C-alpha cells in the first residue's frame, strides 16, 4: 500500500458491512435469505425524509403557508418553522441559521437528526421572535417553510416518526426478483428488522464517535483528543489521512490552525480550544458545543445497544420470540412507541404478553444504559452486558461519569426490532442511470429514532 494510503483502521474494500461491524452491527433477521443488492443514496434525490409530528402530521417539502406574526398576548415565546435541507447535515444547517441570524446555537432546537445525503423536512424552533428574519433568510440548499410562533419549543424526540421515499439503484436483473422482494417485505412487515443504530449515528467516513465518547466517559481526555484528531480510517480520503498523519507527527497546532482542510471544522474547533486552554485536554472538550458533546456520549450508549443485540444473536437467542428474562414494553399504539408499562417475561403474565406481541401492541426492549439504569431490571440483558464488558474491557462505572448526569443520560430503553408502517413498492423498472440494471422505489414510515438504512440493509444485504 503506498505511504499516503496507509491508515490506522482499515476496512476490507471499505464495504458498508465491514464498517457496520465496527459499530456493533453484525447480524440480519433473515441471514438465509439472499438480498437484492443495489446501491442507495446515489444522489440526494433518491432519499427523501419527511418528519411526522407528534400529532401524526407528515410534513411536506413544498408546503409553505404565509407566516404568522408574533403576539405576546397569546404567550408566543418561540418561532417554529419547517426546515427543508438538501444534502446537508442537520447540525450544518442549524449552524448556518445560527450564524446568519446571530442567534446562540443553544437557542435553536429540533426533534431529531436527518440524513445528510437526502432531501428532508423537519420541525425547528428558535427562542424569541425571528419571524421577519426567517422570512428573508436565503441560504444555499436551505429553505424555511411554514413560519409559526409558538409558546413551546420543539424538543428532542418530540416527533412521532419519519416517512421515507427511497430509491435503490443498480440492481442486477435476476430470476424471480419481484418474488424475492415480496418475500423480504412480508417477513419485515410481520416480524420487523433489527433496530440497530445506523452508521449515521457514528460517522459514515470516520465511524469513531462511540470511541471518543467512551474515552470521555472514562476520563481519558488525551486519548479522546488523539482519536478525534489523529486516527485515520480507510473510509476517509487519502488527502485527509495524510493531513492527520502529518499533524500527529509534527504537532504544529498553532501553525496549521488556519489551513485545516475543508470539512474538519470540529477538529479545528477542538484544537483552537486546546490552545486557548493552555493544552488542557479536559477543558478543551468541555468547551465543545453541548450538542456535539451529547452526540459523542450518546454514540457510546448506542454502540453498547448495538453490541447487545449482536451478542443476543451470536448466542442464538431469537430476536422474535421472547425468552425468560426479556423485558417487554406495551406500545402506545398499534406498532407505536414503547411506554413505561413493561414486564419481565417468564412469569405469570406470559400468556398476555405473547398476545400483545402478536397484536403489535408490545415489543421486546433493550436498555439504553444511563446513570440511573438498574440492570437487574433486565435479567437477560444484564448477562449479555456482562459479556460485552468482558470482551470490550470496560466496566459499568463508565455510566457513573459526571457527564452522564450533566447531559441527563438517565437511561431508558429501545425496541429490539421495529416494524415499518405502509411499506410498499412505488416503482420497479429499468434504471435510467445504470443502463441494463433495475431500480426500486419504496415508501414506508418508522417510529422516531429508527433508521431506514437498517431496513434497507435487511433488504439489500
């Protein structure tokens, strides 16, 4: 391998499946069923995401009613609007709005992150009256729709879910392909797919946010810094890898601070804080924007969740049928979100829990471990978590870190599998871009926090 192509973490062929293993995604619900292949997100137009509000309204990309103006008489405190973005990360779009309006970023809130390579629409709120500013706002590939004052801010997790329209391209023609698609669709509709956190949570090109989060929780700030700045991944460009390697060797932070490659904004910011704080790694990290710090911590939490699912399947425990020690949560609606009405399987209520599972009114859940999580409440998962700690070399005290409390990672739970709503084929025909191949256009809805890419993974393999 040429010198400029060397990397610290190298994935075989940089395949998505190899990168997924690095963040704990290792198994399929249908391992014996062949996938249809193909590629997704060939262009941002092939991946459309529309947020579903708490009231069940699907936000529309082109919907744009005249703005409603602020009225303190009816307790208006926030300006809410629909953010339409094209091929941009949610954080990138919010930063642009924050800088243009000169509003502190902590006064802007959202309910969830949306894919970068997509056309997406989501609800955003800003503290205060910004109706006129937003009405005049012009930013590249960012559009503001339906400006409405509100007495309440949009909160993280306040959306009900997301509606997707996705095109899979470059599918090889094969015998009985339509029948294969129907077979996988029927299985997913009946049993769901593994509710892993997708690569977007960890970084598509540098899937290491969970490692940085772990080091921060362990109090190893220098190691967190080195992972953030220096570690090179084969999925990055050769130019970026070369820059990181040179910076690691020379440590000439003050000399290169103004010549960072485009796209390394957070790296530059962290180094600026390191210089400002007289090379105190902990203080440098403490200066990072709260949303970024939260993302790093939650990434480690998400990695643990992914690994527990994978350990379950590795130990040949069914993801569909409950076993003794599983925790089953009653859902708030047919195929809805889990509630705190939960029960341990293996006792007197098993008959009723099985029926609730059959009727799509309950789901097996896995803890998202926080400072207040009592793993004895999850008997089976506690055994799997102990296996994980042994394999990965950390202990449960990591969840007692001051950052878990400071950023309110109390702990909750998440469905192990999830079923899409309204999964159907919109179009299946010749691909106009990849000649001689097929394209498949599908639509479906998912509850909040679930990843469409994990459904596609099950379908495409």
